[in-house]
C-alpha cells in the first residue's frame, strides 16, 4: 500500500488532538487505528444479534401482574423511521399467548352468506400487500394530560412504533364470505386469555384494514399478535386486535370493555366520546429529550418523529424559544402516509437555557395543538388521545428535562 | 355478547370441513377457536424475540474456517421488502470484530487540507439522512453461471438484503476536510482483522455514499459493520466497507485484494473487467421456488423480489411457460430507488408442470437478461455480477426444483 507522505502526517497530528498519542506512533498506518489486527472475529452465524454495547430496551412499570400493562419503545435511541421489531411497544391484557400457527384458524361468521374458517396456510395463499404504518396506543402520552409528566421521551411518548406490515386485505375476505343486508359492524376477537375484542365499523373493514401476518420482513412477533393481527391504518392500536382468531359480522357494536370503560374519552361535561378510533397528527423531539445530556455548546442534529392517522406529514416546525418563533425542520423522504416521518434540524446549542418543541401539520391541514388548546376542548379527565405539542427544557449545563 | 343464530351456525359447519369437529361443539362461540381461555400468556418484556415456531435462519457452507465465507438470507420465507437485521446476509473475511463504539474512530486523511479523526459521538452529531437500500454481494447467484445450480432460492440468491440505513452523507465530511487538487480516489478500510479495503472513485464518494451507523431503526448490527459502515447506493456489497475506521484520499486506486483477485470479472478473452461496482437490474421468484412444495392445485400468490442498482424497478414480468409468454406482476408501492421491490401475481396451479420465471426492467430501461444472453457476452469464467433470469420448475406433484 502507498503510504502518504510525512507532511500529511504532521498536519494530521495538528488536528488529531482528540485521538490521543497512539494514532501515529505505530509502525504502519494500516495498524494505526483501533482493534487488534490479525485477531479473528466471531464466525458467521445463522441468526444475528445486536452488539453487546447496545442496551436500549423497552420500559415498563414494575408490577405484580406483568402480564398486563404497557412497555414503551426507547424513542430516545431511535434512528430513521422503522422500529426494530424487538423494541416495538407492547400493550397486553393477559400476556402473550404462545400460538402454534399450524393449529390457528381465523373464523369469519355472523351476518355473512358463507361463513369461513381459514388456516394460516390458506391465508398466506391469498393476495397480499405490504404497508409501512405507524401504530400508536390510544393511551400514548396520556401522562401529559397531568402537570407532573414523564421524565423522558420513552415514558412520555414510547407507545408508538412503525413497521412494514404484510397481509391480506380484509375487504377481500369479507367479499368472499358475502356480507348480508343490514350488517354494519365487525367484531374482532383475539385468542389471548381475555379474548380481547373490539367493534369495527363495517365501512372501515371494507376499506383498508389488513389481516397482517408479516412484520418487517418476517412473521409477526408474538408480542405483536403472531400469527395474525388486524392492522387498521390510522386507528388506535387497541383496535388492531392481536392473535386474531374470530371476526363476526353484526348489525351493532358489542360495547366491549376496551371500547366503553377504556379507550373512550371522558369530556369536561361528564359525557364520554366513544369509538374515537382516529389518531390525529402528532410529533415529538427525540433528541435532545428528557434525561439526555449535551456534552457542551456546539453543533448538534435536533431530531424527532412525526405522524398522523390521516395521512402524510406535510410540515414539522421547531421552536427553541418556547413557541415564540418557529422554523421548518427537514422531513425525511419518502413521507409515507400514516407512517413515522423522521424530521431533523441542524442546531447550535449556545450553552443557554432553551425551551424546544416540534409542531406537526398533516396533509389534511390539521395542525398539532398546544397542550393548553387541547385541554380547553377536552379537559383533563381523559387518559386517551393526547397529541399536544411536547416541550423539553435544555438547561444551560446541557441537561434536558421535561417541562 | 350477542351470539349469532343457529342457521348461521349450520352454514358454518358446511364450510368448515377443514376445521375438524371441535369448532362448534364447545359451549360458547367465544371459546370456539384455538387456545385455552383464562391461561395467562408470557409477560411483557424488555426486548422481544420471534416466535419459537419460526425457524428461518441464514445458511452457510460448513467449513473449518467459519470466520470467512458467506451466509445467505432465507428469501423463501421473506415477506414485504425489508430484511430482518438478524437475517441480513453476511460476507466476512476474518470474522466479526467486537468493537466498543466509545473507542472507535473514523480517520479521514491523505490528500486533504484538514485531516480529521471523529468519534462515534461526533459523527452522530452531524446532519444525517435515512434511506431504504438494497445491498447485494457482487457474488450473489454466482452459482447460476454453472450448469449445476443451487437447490433453493436461499442458496441461489440469498446474498441480497434490504434495510433502512441511517447515517451521515460522506460528501459532507469530505467537504469539511478539504479535498486537495489531483485527488481522485478514496481508500476505505475496515477494522476487521484483515483490514479489508476497497478503492472508491472520489466522484461517487462526493455523490450519495453514507457513513451509516443505523440499520432498521437501531444501531448497525455487528455483522453489518457496527459501529460504522460505508453504504454505497447501487454498488456491490463488498465495496460497502464494514467496521469502517479509515478513509484515505488518494490520486490512485490501491488495487487491493478484493478489487483485483476478487470482485473482478474474468471475460471470455482472458481479460478481466475491474471496478465493476454497479449492480444491474435483477429479480427472482421467492414463492414458489426450489425446495418448496405446493399442497395441490388451486389459487396461490406467486411472489418475489426485484431490484436495480440504477434506480427504481419499473416493471416485472412473469412467465409460467418457460419464457414463451409473459404477464405483468403487481409491484408493491412505494417503489423506492435501489431498494427491494416486492412483486406479486395471483396464480392458479393446475397440477401440470410449469416453468416459471421473473424478468425485471428498471427506470433506466435496462431489462434483466436471460442466462444465455448474459453468458454470450461474459462467458462463464466470472463468479461475479450474475443477474440472469431465474427459472424454477413446478412439477405436476407440486414440488419445485431448480432448472
């Protein structure tokens, strides 16, 4: 190998203060950097794992009933728009069932002409589509309704994830069974111990719902409903019934637990909104965010995620002065409809306190509201469907806290 | 819950022959299907795994030196376009180094005004982009040059994978260091034991190469170059140097092992093509493919993957009669440039032998050639850059073999 001349080396020393003395002391440049040359690494393997230096995990509250609850995606460590399947958020009611796909069936019955029972092998023979879609729990960032908020973005906003889902259009199967006159709802039921069930309007079922069996290029993960899950573009995660084994076509909703006592919105006047499936435009800065520390003044990439259940993100604005002024962030293309959209902004931290936040606008023209505007309409009795603007405080010493 | 009437149940029995007698025998419909109601599942967890029923793994040849070689992505089990990071193909020369990112540096030197050494933390502060890109080994489907070919699509075509990569544009860093007059190449070197190195034309380095640290929403996997890898859109995987620790700007290529004795194309006249970085349009049917068995005549979804190093896939045609007639497959949108594109075609297997194949056309107008046309130009002395049309034989009994 040609080795560069001494003048180049000397210049390198000038710029290489951060390197320590080791870099150019060794005999050849090809051994100049890190690692031990000649020492064999790990063999090729059948199924890869992440680096032992990577520690990001989902967070959940310690509880005596770990089969029910939520676990939160570590958004502060996220890059790009896809969520690794191993870190996809979870919300379960009676744990993750272990289902052998060879014995699993999807039964479609009720107000249909030709009830059907499909094996997984039969489902996989049907025409399929793939879509990259965000999935968000209806309760995501519910802690933000209160004054005392979560300390970091994982706990405040981590019930949102994004995957490439693959499956069969539900409309295709419903056409096959023949919907009877007067039918208007579909009851979807999971094979988990509690038989979690939700009522889905038939119009949506005939629109763009997927019977998903694939996630990020492989089978669904057990925690995401293996072997079959409803994926309802733009609707709250709870309606996307996991471990799906039954669809019953009816002329009314069933008023199940998770659409009456849960996942409905108690309004200031004491009435509750129900069947509020649609997730609205939302965004959050993931770096810098609560719990992180900047190493000092200088250039950083401010970044975060935006999404909307109604379609594409058209714009994300950033404030660094608590909302007085806003500048447009760069949006990562392609901006897929109803998917996480990564936004970024080169940003110089001057070592002075700043209040930073992002504000998303979707293709319908809907603008993410401030917390105050949201509370003015909905009050603070609802734990669900919070999508207010999220402020972080960057302190002069570089530490970041919730506001 | 409202239970549907008896007439509906009776019809269901009529269609439910495949179900066995168990379905409607139990007391309530809500317990009618699989699983044991009331039995708690697995608790929520910090880091998810796939189902124990999913067995797809990378394949590699048994060898006494498992640190060098290739492992192949199980394309026959793939769905959608993303490759799970755990199943991304591997091609290593001296194993996978275990690198602590806290100690890792990228040194940029040679014919530059301001040589630079960057820590990973510094690199992650720079402006970044995400791109979903296919990565293909220059040797992928090299077995197809020979008459005796691999028995399945994993071994014939499994050295191709697709990820969402995130990183810093190399052009940005090169502008920062100041390229000197007369410079025309960049030598990229990895921190693996053999210090794998490739020469990259400066024009490409200033175009669209990424210093990638992210893959599918998290850090690069160790097998993909953790913590830093060159990702060169559209170019052979070998040039996308893993465990990148050094970039040297020069006025000539270094004629390294992997660009002279390897990854060059020996032509029929005894001369060799060198620096054939560009990967051309290619496609392969993943279902049905070699080693699979159809359960009998009937409707199936024929599906596969297409890609091109030159941009978007514009068209994929399917033949089921050995190339006499072709029909257009459906292409999954969005068709991202230089990414895997999933194609699909509803297909009725009649229980008669068929010869099936796919043919891709990219946005440059390039059409994937037949094996014969490819060999007419390049002969059979080259192990690299094979992109011929791939035929599978579906036999009358439903078994599928290579041709």
